[in-house]
């Protein structure tokens, strides 16, 4: 009973902390991209392309945290 509770808490902490970094990073990335588009609207294509690529990398980190949380929960 206690062991299961500790695993649940550990999984929750793992995904919670693992999602904070990518969440903040994506927010900062989007803010800077909007600022860059406001300053130079002609560069919308390259800015959008690079922003989407960086978001994908940040989301990959969150997925790694999810995998770790699932491993903690079920193993």
C-alpha cells in the first residue's frame, strides 16, 4: 500500500518537473518569435520554421519525462 503511494508521488513529481522546463521554453520561444515577426514581417517563413523545430525538440524532452514517470509507476 505505502509502496504504491510512493510510486504515484514519484511519477507525479517526475512528469510535473519534466513538463515545467519545456512549458517555459515554449512560452519564451513563442514570445520571441512574435517579437521577431513584429520587427521583421518579411522573415515570417524562416522564423516559423525554426520555431516549430525548436518546439518539437522541447516537446521531446517532455515526452522523455512522461516515459520516466510511466516507468516509475509501473515498474
